[in-house]
C-alpha cells in the first residue's frame, strides 16, 4: 500500500469566486476536493474545464473543484486578467491565483493541465495529467463518496462557490470578426455563445444568431468565414462558424438565420484517423479560426496543434498540416509542428497563421510552412525590430494587408503589431488594448481590432508606427533538471477504477519522444510501445525541451459490452542538463493510487 500523503495547504495570491474569502483545506474538510492546475492560454486546460462541468453538476453537494491557476505567460500572472478569464470561460468554482507557481511545485505538477484529488480527510489520493479523465474521475469520486459516507467523514452540503455579479455590455469577450457583403460586421460573441451582426461602425446590434445560452446551439464560438459567392449559392448557407467548445463547424444562412451543423461529431478528438473522413462523423478539437485557402476551408484546429481542411461541397475533412506534436518545426506540410494555431488570414498565395503557444507568426506557401517571428514554446515578450529577434506574447489573430504586410493581434501584450516582409522587421502600431483577439480589414480599408477583454470593436489607432524594445521572457514554469548521458524516461500509468489495459487489438500503449533542439537527444527519439524508454542526453546541449507523447488504451472490466477509452498526453518538458542531475525522468499519464 502506498504511504498516505497529506495534501499541501492552499496558499496563493488571492481567490476568485469565493465572495472575497480565502479558503483553506480545513474549510474543505468533509468534501472530496479536485484541484485543477491550469493556465488560461492552454487549450488542453480549457478542454478540462468543459470535462469538469458535468462532474460539478453530478456531485455538487459532495465534490468541490478548485482551480489552481499556475501561469505560463507573464500576462497570465496579472490577477485582473485572471479574473476576466474566469468569467470568459464560465468557470463556476473557486479559483486560487498561484502566480508564483508555489502550489504547482508543492503538488509536483509537470504539465498543464494536471489534476489532483484530495479525500474528505485531507489526504492526496490521486493525480493525473492531461485531459480525458472525466469518466475515471467519476468512478473515483463514487468510490470516495461510498467509503467516506460509511466512515462518517463525508459532509454533504453547499460548496464555497460564490458567483460574481453579471456585467451588461453589448458584447462579452468577442473573438473574431468579418465583414458582410452589405458592409455590416459579423462578430463571434464568445462568452454569450452567439454570433452577432453589427452596423458598419461596430457599435449597434442588428441581429443575434443563437440563443445566447451555452450549447444552444453555439458554445464559445470563435472563427467566422464568409464563403465565396459561388460556394454560398451552391450550399445554401453563407458563413462557416467555428463552434469551438462544441468541437464542430456550423453553417449560418444570413437572410433566414438558419443554423446547420456541417462538420464535427461533437465528440472531442482523441486519436488520429488516416485519410479523408465524412465531415459529420469526424471528431474535431477546438476549431478556433477558419479561412478559405487552396479552394477549401482551412480550420485552425487549436486543440491538437494542427490545421485541417474541410470541403463543404463534398462534406469531407482531413488533416492539412501538423502531426499533433506541440512545438515549432517548419518544412513541407503536413509533417510540421505547430502549437495551438488560433488565427488565419489569406494574403496572395500565403496562408498566415497566428501560432499562439509558440508566440509565432507563420505562413504556408506552396505547401511549405515557414516561421517569420517566433522562437519556441517558452520564449516570448514584446520586442520589435528584426523579425528573427522580435517577440510576441500569445497572439490570437492575424490580418494580411493589401501591401503584403501583416497585422497581428498580439493578445497578451495588449498590442497590434505589424510585420513587413520587405524589410523583415516588426513594429508596434497600437498598444494599451485589452487582450485583442483579431484584426479585421474592411473592403474600404478600415481596420477594426476585436478588443476581446474590452468587450468591443475599436478602430485601429492611426498613430505613428513605433519600435518597442521590451523585455524578453521565458516561461515561469520551473525546468526539470536531468543528467547528461543515460536517462530513463518513465511514463507512470494506472488504469482508472473499473478499467484495464486493452490488448485485444495489439499493444495498449504508445510512446513518442523528440526534442527541441534535436541535438539534445543523442539516442532515444522515435516511437515505441513501451512506456519506459532509455535516452541519451547530449552533454554539449545545456537546455532544451523534451517533447513526449504517451497514450494508453483501456476498456471497462466486468462488462458484457465494455466501453473502450484512450488516455493521451502531450508534454513539452523544459529541461536543464546538469552534471549531477537525476538519471530518471518520471511523468504521470494517469495515477489513481489510493493510500
């Protein structure tokens, strides 16, 4: 039996959704507590928020979910920005601000998201990384409720969540915007789960599409695409909407308001499928933006770090670029790496991409992916000048201009930046914005910025272009020390309660390892079916990132028709090579060890 471990105390830089009260573990005694370590720019963390909603509803009087916000980006350390994100994403449980990563280290988290379960007597009983754990968590909570009900240590009743006051604005955290043929603007009103049509000045509501309630039919929609006229006439709808949290694409007919499902099963993506798929049967993953390029709809599939194509006439979809590895690697598509692509724009023969988690501006031309600005997953800042040295911070939107230059909604810097392909330089054209998420250039040449955190559209300030020499940042996430030379990578996995490894169709596990820079790994890169892998670390490389993708197939036990499950996690582990570092690197894919 594993030794029982007391859960570390909850200390941070303030609480949200508690009515101003600071909570302690003593306040939560008698409840099953689920800690969700997240950072709000991480798409996988947003997936987990959605997976936890049914658990909150099912176990509301016995389970308390606590969001532990451990930030990656400097902007995410801002408490007011965190408060806005909690509202933006509909977080209906208490959140503690772990701005200095204290709790992250106390609970030995190594990946976003990480979940930890505390029993009603204050002991840590489980931890797991990644998404897709809702069913396993439900079974574990059932077991804990049964055990502690029998022991008399479970206390049912209202939890500590106190909802904040609701704000009243025309838009609430708008995401993307396009211009319609008549000059009106169409905006995804993301936190109100709808699409709205506004007058050309962006200030007056013309019509709202959707009920405004989550899931009816939209859930946090983002990207919008007005289809070419001939395609619109043939299909009978005008606009493709990236229905992000529903993991679907919808068609919108502007004259009647009719909304139809055009792609996506509604189930989040869990495993790759080769080749072309029927659009309505395909599992998508947080489609964040859409663009018409290469005679089809290109979808920024932020949830799995890929671009997909969608043929609305044939009703089919497939992978356009990316391998699901979250990192930065250029070259011929599809064998490239991206990290949460969130903005698309077409300029001439180029498809421009805002690749948010690498803080990069990238483009595809003639089947090849290039990076103009961006240095990797953990390098960001607000630095203008030569493009090779310039830095963004989590950009979400991009707009190609007629002169060949590109405007970037540099979201976490609160700025609009301009990339000039002639001089290969970056400048700042506006700043002081509240999380701008998109840039729209109208047919008349007007430029609107979707100021998501300001809940409005604003005209781009036409002031003087300036050069900013700001700070260069690296993620605050503590790197893992590792030894040079032989290193054992161990993926720790235990099936969820009521499940077992599924070997009926071959090996139940898969492990893929790579590194950035590639020279970090002398041996051990590639794919195997063993969750333990001997690596050889290059002593000549001082630091880097180990890219690790692990998955395990399980199925229910003692069932006549058992359901099958796939647990998958993608880690980008920053490492520092030291002479006396440990020779073993453990990562938890899922841990359900009860003391």
